[in-house]
């Protein structure tokens, strides 16, 4: 796979990932408000209990993480169907000492 396909893949996943993260954050915040009746807590607010702050962190982290995973998997399937190749590797850098 050439450098142009790798760059195209990174742009494709990057744009989709950015949009997905914004949408997922809004969905999680809306879900939080529907369940608790309050807007999501600010992590720096001293009036918020640690339990509520940690609960929000877990809910938002899991919500965004699962959404990104599903979108990346869908993007990889579409890439393979359209381009006819598996997605490029993550571009991991290996350092040997």
C-alpha cells in the first residue's frame, strides 16, 4: 500500500472520528440529563461529589470510546469494500535499543 492510500486513510478516519466524537459527547450529555435530570457536572466544580464526577467521567469515556470503535470498524469495512484493500496499519513506530 502506497503513501497516498495511507494519507487518505488517515484523513478519512480523522474527519469521521472528529465528527463522531462531537456527536457522541452531545448524545452522552443528553442521556445524562435524561437520566439524572441535571446537566453533566463540570469536573472542576467543588460542589460536585467525587462519585458524581467519576460517574460522569466513566459515562462519557465509555460512550465516546464505544462510538469511536464502532465508527472506525464501519469505516474500515467501507474502505475495504471501496478500495479493495485492508486498511493501512496504524503507522506504529518501533524503536530498538
